[in-house]
C-alpha cells in the first residue's frame, strides 16, 4: 500500500472534491470484475472516487484496505459510502507536494 504525507493527502482531497464516482460497488461486493474496473480507472485517471451501495463502516474500511493493498494504491479519503483512491500513473498527471 502506498503511503502519503498529510500534505499530499490534503492536496488529493482538494483535487477529488469535484470528481464524480467512476466505480460503483453493489451488493455483490468486491468482485474480480469490480477490481479490474478499479484498476483500469486508476491507470487512466490516477485519482478516483468509488461509491459503495451497502455494508457498514467496518466493511467499507476492509474494502478500502483490500483495494489499496491489492492494487498498490493509496487511500486518500473515506467519507460515508464514498472512497477516494490514488495511484500514480507511469506518466503522472498530478504533481504531489513534496512533504
């Protein structure tokens, strides 16, 4: 899992504010197809929002951890049923603050 400094996390939260969710996780949960779609979205956008339809806070937190550890991404934010995740592209579009 990628680690971010508080300044980088704050910068990414500000960038994500205007974004709409690109992946919706339904009642079936975190399936292989959903993981592939998240990976594709991260490859093309770097910073994405994910909306989760059901489950409690702990279940959503587990999903966030599983997504980030599997895809080597960084959790940026978890508010309600919305997750924000970042993974730098091969040619990064976003320039993160140093510290």
